[in-house]
C-alpha cells in the first residue's frame, strides 16, 4: 500500500505545467540510463535491487547476530562515518523512544546505542571511554573502504579498550565488522582476529547502503523490524519505476527540483515538524550533497527542524534571498495522543487550546508556515506520509535514493562518485605524515 503521497500544489505558482512537460524527456532519458545501466556510475546500481533480491540466509544471520549483541552488551557502539552511519542513525531515531538511551535497562528493549568514529574530537572519545568504563560493550565497525581515518581511529581506541577488558578472544566475540568483500585494512583485521563480518556489496556506494548490513544490523539490534523497511522499499521500487510522470511522484519530485534549480532556487531545505527526523534529514543531506555537488553544479541540500528552526531560520526563509525551496515531510497520523490540559487559573491564557491534541497544534503551525513561505516566494513540496511506520520509511528511503539518482543524471553529473571528498583527505594526510616525520 502506498503510504506516501506528494503534494506539488504549492510549486505550481512557481513552475508551469508546460515547464514540467519540457523536462519529461530528460526524466525518461535518466530512467533509461538506470534501467539499462548505461549512465555514469553504472557499476554502482546495486541499491536498486536490494529490496527485491534479498539474501534470506544473510538476513537471518543479521537477526541472529543482533540477538547475540542484545544479550551481550549494555552499550552498542556503531563506529562509522557518512553513509556508514547516517542511515542507521536516521532509522533508529525514528523508531525508538526519544529518550531511549536514558531509560533504565529494565525499560529499554535494546542496548543503549551510541555512534562514534564520525568525528575526530578528542573530547567526544574521552567522554565515551569514561562513559563505557563500567559497562558491557559491543562494537559494530562499519567502513566500506576500510581505511577512513575517523572510524579507524575510534576503532583502534575502542578495540584496545575491549582487548584490555575482555582479552583478545573475548573482545573478538564483541566486535562485528561491516566492510568490503575483498579489500581494505578493516577486512584484514577482521580476518586476522576472526571477527564476525558482514559484506557491503561492491555495487552499492556508502550513501546508498542503508538497506545493506550497514543499516540492517544496527536496526535489528535496536529492535526494529527491518523486513518491513525492505518491504516498503520493494513496493516503492515498483511504484517509482512508472514512466508516466503523472503516476510517479518520485520522478516528478526530481523534475520539479531541477526546474526550480534552473530558476535560481539552488538551496533545498528538507524539513519536518517531527524532531525525530533530524538524522533522516542528515542522511538526505549526504545523499544529495555528495551525489549532485560536482562539476560546479548542484542544489545545496540543507535541513530544518520545525517548529524549532522557525525561531532561528524563519526570518531568513520568509524574507531573505529568494533562492530557496522547501520539501516538507508531513506525518499525517501522530500516535502520541497528548492533549493540552485545561487550567483553572489560565494565567498563561492557553485555555483556548485546552483539550486540543498537541499534534493538532503542530499541524496548524505546519499549515500556517507553508502558506506564509509560499506567499513569501518559497516553493513548497509536501511529502505526506499517512503513518510513521517501518513500511512507509522504507518507501521514503527508496523515494529519495531514486529521486537522487534521476536528479543527478538530469543535472549531468555522476550521482555515484565523490571525487571531491579526496581533496581535504590529501591535505590532512600530508600534514599528518609531515607531523610524523
Ligand atoms: O557515500 C560515500 O561513499 C561516503 O560518504 C562514505 O560513506 C564515507 O566517506 C565513509 O566511507 P567508508 O565507509 O569507506 O569509511
């Protein structure tokens, strides 16, 4: 069942139907490039088949391993950066209690989940080391290349700690590796130490890897039913393959954002009124930023968390430079059912809202903001999701992955490489090497 419907009515004021029809050929060309595997990055299209071509034995191994991790630790540390953590963090944040890490063990359904290796902060690592000192720990280190500095440094530090605490063999039982099938330093370590290892398929790049063990093992440890996510993505892979733009919201989204870009709207704000989408937005930023930002081109993907950011970014969005458009994720059914209480003294003068569901108030803020921003010259694309469940989020993940690939091809870039990421690494490595000498 389709849980996602995209409302383009608030873009029509900015883009005519004729302009939309003019990009139809480009969309069809991009579609063929994906279908026939004839475009740039053609050997990195494995993500298209992940939801349908499932390796059931491997999925079972992930579940079994997740059960073992849940039993063996209080704290599960996921070490990875970029595509090797954002998808897992995004989904875990959506489907676990907002305060789950702070709940006592008896109330939590899973170990506490902490992410590391996504920065080079000494403070972060020091605080983490102190925090886990008296806790049972397991680690999932994730790196496709197996040589990224941030996770490598965190992993070496944590591995040393675990080996001191549990011994080399004991540590090996608590270290899980997700990496390339055949190369990389991490794979060498995993083989030598006999760590349980999961493979990131060769034809799936980091930012498209959330539906591989990269995302699925952490999700399973968190107690999330990843089969439903895969089912949703599988459904989306059929729906969003329709060559009739009228019935394909994913292609229409790609078309509109590229037309808006041509009209000078070169910043896209992905926003939500649900704070637990914060890391989904971060995942989106990496997906689109690394895929499109090359050859002097690309929409700048940014994020807003509403209503919080209406009190920080709202002014600029309403009246600043008119180079923005917004894509808003709207969850139609909120299951928290919390009403504003009535108060006899009414000192805060809020009794006019007494008895109203908090989500109702949030929705009025959403509707009011969309109208204000559209009036102010900011086109809005609304992604309506009927319920916040795994199946729908699976659809949403695939929606953005496919839209990103189509959008990149329309833009004339290779959406599956990231040559620009090497520039800072080269400088950093030469500084670190000089330092060493
Ligand atoms: O999309 C990508 O390929 C990158 O953003 C990577 O995910 C990121 O750089 C981490 O790389 P690795 O998994 O090789 O450590």
